C-alpha cells in the first residue's frame, strides 16, 4: 500500500479536477477510494483549464432548403430539435434523429416535386413545338 504524501495528494487533486474518477486514481496509487476522498477533502483543488468538448451531434444541418437546429428556452422555443424550411415554418421534435429524418423526407419530397415540375415543363414545351 502506498502512503499518500503531500506531493501525491496535490497530484490526486489535479487528476480529480481534470475529470479522472476516484476509482481510477485509487487503482493508480494502490489505495482505496475512501483514502483518495479523504485526501481530496483536505487538499485544495488546483485550477485546471479544461478544453471545450465537441458536441456529440451536429448542432445545425442543412438539407436542401431545410435545416435542423437545436431549439431551447433561451431562443423562445421549447427544448428539442427544430426542422425548419427556408420560409420559417417547420416542426419541433424531441430528438435530433427524428428532426433529421423529417427534414430529409421533406427535402426529398420537394426534390421529387421539382423533378415532376421540370418534367411537366419539358413535356409542355415539347407539345408546343409539335403543335407549332
């Protein structure tokens, strides 16, 4: 069993402040979790600059004229994910996945409608050429 010296106690406090679990610290120094907690209570925690953590999911995603973004009370919406079209209308979903799927379906249906309209326009032009 290792004796926790003042230098080790400072190192333990630094490790804990940087997010290492008490169990991992105890295993590293060959002592019990309560021993680590005892020294953490008596050793001032050093100031550790933490690096910003990247979000787990994309905050904003653009799908055609549809975009998905985080809704929240700070911007006037209920918590959740917003799927919004270019004109400001859309829907609120509890999960990012549901919002993305909705936006993908809407963008795909708009693409199909645009293709259909283009085909109709081409057909009308072809008919007008035949008639003329």
